[in-house]
C-alpha cells in the first residue's frame, strides 16, 4: 500500500490483531501502524465475546493517537462504523448500523468493531481500532452473513481493505479538524437501531425501551415504557432489537 499514513505489518495467523497492535502501541509504534492477519486464533469481540475468524474474513487493527480525553474514545467507534457503512454502501451492499458497533445486512452481522484505548495521566495515549469483516466464505456463525453470501461471488479482500483504509484515513483527518458532529450525522442516518423497540441487557438484568438518539460520545438515549429517558453506554450493555 503506497500511503505514508499507514505502516503495515502482516502475519498469516495471530491470536488477535488487537492484542498485537496494543503490544506495538505500548512499545511506541506511531499513529497509522496497521496490523493485518488472514486468520485469528483468539479473535475478540465486545464485552468479552469471541470473534470467529476463519480465513476469508478481513481482520485488522489500526493504532491511532488522537489528543482526546479517554472518555471520548467511543467516538472512534462511531467514526469507524460510519466509514465501514459508507464503503459497503458504495458497493451496493444492503448494510445498516446497529448501535454501537455492528454492521448488519438484512438483520445479520457482517462486520464488527472493537476499539481499545490505552490511557496515560494526560489523557488517551493510544487507541487500537480493530475491525473484522466477513468477506469470503459462508457466514461464520448463525446470525452472521458474509459479503460473498450476499453477492453470490467471491470478493477481493485487498481492495475492500484499501477502500476501508482510505475512508478511515479521510474520516479521521476530518474528525481531527471538525470534531464528531459531521460523522455523527451520518452515523444516525445509517443506524437502524434508532426509533426501534429494544431490549437492553445490563448488569441489573434486562429492560425494554425505545432507542431515541445517539449522543456525541457514542452513548444511546433510550425511553423506557414509563416515559423516563436515560443514556446507556456501550461498555455496560448489550442490545437486542425487538
Ligand atoms: C464485536 O462485534 O463485538 C467486535 C468485533 C471486532 C473483531 C475485530 S477482528 C480484528 C480485531 N482483532 C480482534 O481480536 N478483534 C477485532
């Protein structure tokens, strides 16, 4: 890849590209360091879940070092989700976003994002933005899909990666200049969760609510059946659309 922003490392197989990228970040790797693998032995998802990573999928993690407070790191999820949505839409795939970090097609999961932040006393020291996209092969799990399944033809992973990276780079540079608002406007438009009845699973059990809006650090505004409203945070809950 001929791009001075990215510094690419590739391995055919790793435990998790996020773990690899975090090691590199802790040893001082600069912003733009990108690690890519063909398969992961221990791919990780949000909230301690595993991410099934057969060959055929796209698995990468990118180190970013924005000057933002750690509590704004979820903005990088909004940014990455919006970029994935734009790229996959341009390929005419019927995708939408499910809050906070899923790209879904016809209700099935096509891609996921795991942002992990390292903080220092002065703020965020790095963020690792991990992306998994089910590209080729059958859906890796029930409830998932792949681009090949949707289009009925195998895809060039290198081209998809290049498109996604181009979009992330442009989106990130715009974010550094203009903040999250323009991204958030696109995220809201692409987000199928908004306006829907949902079930929230948290540490105190489950609750029904309606999803109203996404706030500018990635939190979701919901309205409970008694009319009360509250913000929920992605690291505390899972969500099912009813
Ligand atoms: C989720 O939907 O829960 C997030 C899934 C994120 C998966 C990607 S694959 C590349 C990177 N490395 C990991 O171990 N996880 C992320």
